[in-house]
């Protein structure tokens, strides 16, 4: 079973600049590979494989100096992402259950992570710091133990915060049997009700933060488009939305852990949230409890 571990990074100014530059260069390369595939098929009805694009990286480095300062695995992972984007596109075409959605070009700020695909000393933990190839030693907060065997390391930037995400193969742990079963029902007045009569109060995180979110949204709308002040206001708004999202996730994970440890079998109703939120009178409350 593959499991991910996410840790906060605290890079200094120089390290932040290198990470941001790496992301922007990876975005350029992603768009370049995407355009290359698109043009090749439109003009010659031929496809370009992942191997061909990966093998073209040495020549691209000669013409684009920005690529030269980036670790090879990171660049290869960009080609891998383009490959997966097209695999998903063709899979959706065959399934015909939803809109295919042709792979899109990444606009500025829309490419938010890069990956070291193999641990051959391209990244390493050293005395409370994460050493990254072509970047340096970045301060990391290890708030929980990390497994010895790590498959990949991804650097993620979200709302001005920097994270390291490690993926590892771990053996699933079997919990002791309790011989208990329970049914659960999600609601609006109470977040969750069990067949045993237990009620979990709905936190209503969005409702509590609604005034501050609206205030932050108005601040963004007043700023001049593409100005520094607008970008700063938009970042503050995004951070407030992220806080609400994290509060929801925290509650959901804690409740899920509690239920899994107490019961062997859990029955629940499969709700069609997408259809339910079409009710304009309850949409906000439903989304707040989702």
C-alpha cells in the first residue's frame, strides 16, 4: 500500500527563489511538450512518445539555459506528467461517461509541484534539513516519523507555503476485531448520526468564516487587475479558504479513525452531492457539511 507523508518546509529567500524558478521552468517545459504532441498530431497525424520527449531533454538544455540548472529527474517527471495527461484523456474518450477534456496548457502559477522520482541521493534528510539536488539544504519540520524506504519526493508550493511530500510503500496494519457494526447518516443539523444514537455536532466551519471570507473577497475585487496589491489580496483570500478546508479535513479524518477503530463494519448511504447542491436554499449548508 502506498502512503504519503507531508511536511512543512521553511526555505530561506535564496532557496525560495530557486524553487519558484524551478516551478516556472517546469511549467514552460510542460507546455512545450504538450504543444509538441499537439502540433505533431495536427500536422502529421503522428504521436510522440514519452521516451522520445525524455530523450530530447539533452538538446533542449543546450538551447534553454534555465533547464541546465534543474536536476534531470525533475525534468523527466515533467514528461511523465504530460504522458499521464494524455493517457487520462484517451481513457475518458473510450469510456464516454464524461467530457474527455483535452490536456490544457498551464498558465502562470498553475504548476505548483515538481518531483524527484528516485532516491539516488537526489534528496536526503540531514540533521533537521532536507537536502535537495540543485537546490540545497532546506529546513523541514518533521512532525511525525518517516519510513526508511521512500519512493519519491515532491516539492509543493501552495498559497505561499512550501511542503515536502514523500511517498512510501507500507504494509497495511490490521486493527483488532471488535465484532461491532454500525450505520451512519450525514446531516445538516448534526454532522453525523450513528445507528447507536450518537450525534456528532456539525462544525459549520464555512458559516463561521463566511463574513471574513466575504470581506477578503471584496478586497480582491477592489484591487486593480494584475497588480501586486491584487495578488497579495488574492493570496490572503486563498489562505483563508485553505484554513476552512483544513478544518473540515481534520474533523473528517479524526471521525473516520474513531469509527474504524470501534467497528468492524460500517454502513452508509451513498449520497449524490452534485445533485443535492442544486437546491439553492440548502446548497451552502450541504457544501459546508460535505
